[in-house]
C-alpha cells in the first residue's frame, strides 16, 4: 500500500469517526428532549 492510499484510508476513517460522533450527539440530544432521564447523558461532552 502506497503513502497516498494510506492517507486516503486515514481520511476516510477520520471522516467516518467525526460523522459518528456528530450523529450520536444529535441522537442523545433528541432523546434527552423526549425523556428527562437522559438529561445527564446530554451534559456529557467529548473533549476536543
């Protein structure tokens, strides 16, 4: 595997991870709006 292939693979993994984090955050926020039990989970943020 060449260097270009490795960079392309790493960028795909990074984009997928970012999309997963954003999607899970939006899901938790929508669930917290519907259920008071999820308020504690809404306050937990991933450190960046």
